[in-house]
């Protein structure tokens, strides 16, 4: 049981993982080309197109970009959350020592980049607001890059990155909720807490049908959306309420059934759509001098240096102190390669940047975007080069 691995990593073949990663990168490239060409107007207008859903007198009218970032990505976090839950209960993260390593790495990978950015921007309260930009790891891009190596990657290394990235993204969501959320609605948060209680009550009662979870999950998502907190968090809450084991021996686990059904949708649809919607960064107005500003330098060094240093150092220290253990199939060299990939903050960093500087008089958009692009690009290239050299040339056995 201890060697049981998440379904998203082993039940599907490695060809599916590589295709999903390739689609993700192609969507990113396509978005960058469109927004920096004569098609930029079409791209921007498309994402700004409002879509309204109304029930009686109540209506939600949001642009397509928000439906993608807080709607479709909720499904992505649902899938990742279910994978993590499965592995915590019966797999590689089932003991404190095993879950401690990615947990420590995530903490170090957020604290060190934040300190680096703060060091370069402590003198300016306005630019200091962007301290959280380099703390994020883009889970979709990091996993997409790793899947390019297919079954040359040990399952334990994939699990480590998956767990670290989800912890990191949860940390980013908490940061957004605490430091970048405005006009929080206590009433909506209270209603959301009520729906959360219902979900876990259903789990306790071993409800084995999907529709009730979908219905309550939608109500929870609407409540969180109205509360001012990032609604993608609902995916993780919903995931941990889905029962892993069935009280009917003849029936398949509801959690495993949902993982199986959502896996191709997320890999081939949601992740590329999310990349396309968020990777369109206009470069007009960007000057070479922006690279040496405190904001861009703080972000570049935070992502490229801070991420790898924070993750690798805290993992090494945790193992040395006996707080964690290095899983079988992971060497310190390959862990360093994955630490580099975690410096790809990209879409999540762009999102945090838009929140950090949305109320400033001076525009920092092109500056922080340039820093994120350079920092993420350097991390991705360095990580791919290191892993290409270190991973075995032949496929590894699952």
C-alpha cells in the first residue's frame, strides 16, 4: 500500500502526459504571439468578453478570463487535491516524514524569494507591495515541463513536485486572501463555511453519488466568489470532501472514479486554456533598462535564485535534522533540478502582480511582467538542462 501512486501519474500512459505538456507550451507560445501581433485586439477583447449567469434577481457578470482563472482552474485544483488526498491516505505521503519534505521545500521556496524581493524593495512602500510575486510556483507549467521527460522520471520525483507545487499554490492562495483581497464579505464567508460543513458531513455519511457533491460544490464556489477570496481554493476543499473508500465493496471508489474522468479533460483542455488566457503578456513599452530596476531584479532573482535555494536548502536541512527523508528514486541532484523548475512562477506570479500593483498611480505592469518572464524562462531552461543531463536515458519502471 505504501508504494501506491497517484492515478494521474501512473494510470494514464506517459504519452498522454507528454502530449498534455506539449499542448501547454504551445498554448503559451500562441498567446505570446497573438498579444504581440496584429491579433492583439482580438485576443484582449476575447478575454474581456463578459459572460453573465443569472438566477432570478441575482446575477454574476464576469469576463471570460475570470471564468477561466476562478472557474476552470477550480476543476484543476479539484483533480490535484484528490491526487494529494489519495497519496496522503495510502501512498507516498502517508507518513509525516514523507509529507514533511515537500512541505518544508514549499515553505523555503516561498520565504527565500520573498526575502530577496524585500531586500531590493524595502526602501519603497509602493514596490514592496509586490513581495509575494516571486513566491509562486506555476503548478501547471512546472508539471508540464516535467512530463516532457515522460517515463524517464521516477514516480517519486513527480509526486514530490506535485505535492510541493500544491502546497506552494495553497500558500499563494492564502497570501492572496490575507494580503491582496479587498472588500471581504463576512456574510459570504459564513455561507461558504456552511457549505463546507455540508460537504464534510456528506463525506462522513459516505455519500457515494457525484451529483450532491457537484451541487454543493457549485454553491460553495459561488459563495467564495462573492466573498472576495480567490474561488479556485474551492477545488481543494471539495477534493478533500470526496470519499476515497466506498462502503459498498462492489462499487469503485468515488474519488478514483472522478480522477479517472477528469484526467484527460484537465490535461488536454483546462491546462492549455488556462495557459492561453494568462500567458499573453504584451511586451510593447518594455525597455532593457527595466531589467535593472528593483522590481524586476527582485522578481528575477527571487524566482531563479530564491526558489532553487529555498527549496533545496530547506529540504537538505530537513533531512539532515531528521525531520524528513529523501524518497526512493530521488537523488539530491534530481531534486535540485526540480527545485529549478519550481522557479517557473509565470501565470500565478502574473496574477499576484496584477493584484499587487492594481491600485498604484505609477504603472509597473511592463516591469513586473518582464521580471516574471525572465525569471521563469531562466528557471525553466536551467531545470530542463539539469534534468536532461541527470535523468536516465531509458524509461524507468513504475
